[in-house]
C-alpha cells in the first residue's frame, strides 16, 4: 500500500502544488485559522521558507479578526509606521484601488525604508476585478545565486539607502489621488535606512538581494554608476524565471517571506474595484555577509 509523505507531520506532499520552479506553491485542503495546532503552523512556516510565497484558495471563512489571529501565529503583529492599522486591529491595513496608495505597481519589498522591516505578510482578497489585478512575486535568493561570482562579491560589499521618499515621477500610471496620499500620509514621517544589498536570511542562511523601488542611492557610489548597478542587480530579481504570478479569487490568502522576495501588483484592471487586506508580522534587522547590521540614519516627522 502506498503512503503519502507528510510535511511537518501534517500537510500531505500531494497537497503542495508548485506554481513555478523557483518560487511559489499552492497549499490545498487546509482551513486557516488562529486555532491551528503548533505542528501545523510549523509546517506552514517550513513551506514558506522553502517556496518564499504560498497560496491558499477558499479561505472565505476568514474575517479581519481571524486573519490577524492566523497571522499572529507566525510572529508579532505590527502596524504600518505611517499608515497605522484599521481601527481595533493590531496590523490590518486595507488597500483599496479607489483610494490613494491602493495600487502598488512597482517592484518592492514592504517597508524597507525601516530598519527591521516586516518579515512576513498575510494578504487576503476581499474584492477582485473581473479581469486583471494579479500579483507577481520574485525570489531574491535565486536572483543572488544567478549572479556570476564576481558580481556576487561586488553585491556582498555594497550598501544602499532606502527611503519612503522615492521618485513618484518614475511611475507611469500615478494618479492625483496617489500623489496626494504620498505627500500627505506616506511621507509624513521620512525615513532613510542603510541596508546591505545582500542580507543573510536569519532562518535559512541564504543570501538575498535587498533592493526595489525604495532604494534612493548606493552608499559611496555616484548617481550615474549607482543607477547602472541598480538596474543590473534588479534585472536579475525580476527575470521571469525567478517569478510567480497569482491570479486572485475572492477569499484567497497569500503569505510571503518579505526577507527573500519582492512583489508587484499588476495595474491592468482599469477602473474596476480591487480591495485586499494585509496583516504584517514584525521583522528583524538585516545582517550583511560580514556581520554588520542595517541602521536608520534619518527619521523625521514633518
């Protein structure tokens, strides 16, 4: 009689369906909740570390509170440093396409303007358009491994300044409502934090690239050369073979390791309505390959 291997003693391997070779898996036949046993949470965390982003269909039973209860099993919940959280919630943030800041159509990791930026995000689909509105994730550990050794060594020694004040003019589809939100809310407190371009993942030991849209400049590198370096390294992160694309259905949950990924919310659904709600798990301060920690150099509230 054949037996099915269990991951963490709880998730059958047949219920883990890879969505791409290098990143992403759908986990079937599990009902998420804050009451899952410890060994089930350990299995989910193990799958997350392996696949970087994991997806769960048919989670319509979750409400805001239960989404947070599940997310809290993965770590301490924290609110967004400027946007806060929905009233009565620890971290839950609603992203509504009709409001400013509701369309994250740039490649980024969440919150890298801060020192200990989030380690895990739990996103729930509330309202989805009839077409479009997918999200794409990339594996920044695989991107690092794709670099030839001389470029790995170069990246290992580079540091970059990340800020929540970035070049909005570079976004082709920016709306007036987004500009207003950016000026009045998102940059109410200005952060500038130095991160290593390569961090050592605290749980897997992998080396991952820390870049994305919130990079302002490289430390000790001029603007012209810095832009060339950024484009070079970022092109490896966003190479199609390092990505997975998720076609949302209402009630879906995506959980991703923000220390080893970037993501991009595709803005291809026009004026249709799209609403997602995100719970945020507190992160740790990145450490470079030579053991130095990230540091916030500037923080000011206007």
